[in-house]
C-alpha cells in the first residue's frame, strides 16, 4: 500500500460513502468523499488525490462521463463501481480511461485488494537523476527506470495501467508478451478483451496510425510486442 495515499470516494449513496470511508481509513488510507461529480470537481480543485473510486450511476454527470472528463487532463488512477455487470458496460468504463471496474454488490476486502493493486502500479515520484537508458519509439522516448514516456520536452501522461504495460514491454523489448502476463494475476476485471482495450489506448498515444502499429505490435497466437527503433 502507498503510505498515506489519499482516496476520493464519489457515490450518491450516503450509507455506502460512510461505510467505505470507515473501512478504508481503518486500512491506513486517507479518505475524502463526495456525493456527485460536481462536488468531486470542487474538492479536486483544492486537494490532490492518489486515486478516485467513482460510482457509475450518479445524479447529474455519471461516472463514465466524469472519467472521460478527468482523463482528458489527469492520469490519476480511477476505479469504477456499478450495479451493472454486463461485459459491454465494463468495456465502456475501461475505454473511458478507468484502470479497473468492480460490480456491486462487492466485498469491501475485494475493493481494498483492487485499490492496493492499482496503487502498486503507479510510478513512484523520484528525485531527478542523470539521464538513463531509454527506448526510442520514433518521436517518443521511454525511460524504463522512471517509467516515463516523453515526446521531446513533453511528458506524456500515462494511466497506472498504461504505465504498468510499458514497464512489462520494456523489460523484454522485441519479444512477445502473452496476454496472461499483461492482464495480471490479481483478479482485476476485464480479461483478454480488457487487455485489448488497454493496448488500443496505449497505441493512440505512441503510434502515428494506431490501426497499423509500428511500435506496439500484435504477435498472432502469442500476444503483443514492443518494437523500439
């Protein structure tokens, strides 16, 4: 667990907000709650959060739409909660930029495990270091030690899941990585289809034409491969 990580729980059900806040605080997290996207937005204007847990079905702006809005400017990890368990809704949440998806009703312990797993994937802030070995991907360069993707002097924002995928690929550049390794072994939602969605999102950030990828290639029958210059 990230020490003193600050979570924002956004749910219109006051009882659920209170229960989750007490449970997560007992497990070492700092927790702030909001009843809807508008209140969450105001809180985020003055506070920094390490992760957001958003209910999908809320009055006003729903959780998936709010995720899309946040993802346009922030890389903060997002976990969505919903009473709808259909596969298409899970995929919609992942495509919006969520890092994971948990269907109600759920055990608080499972939520805790998923939060822990996501925060472990978040690159830790490090002091400036001398330039390290990096991988060249056309106009991009990826620094495996810092887990950072750059285009010139611009740092490209990666979600926690995207950052984890890049670390996995960078460990064995030019070699196929099976889907099972990319999906993880901690019970996170999504399966093979979720991996494909995450790869598509990552390609949009590093490829000139995501439909004809040059750097993040599909290897039939084996998985995916990062092929640097």
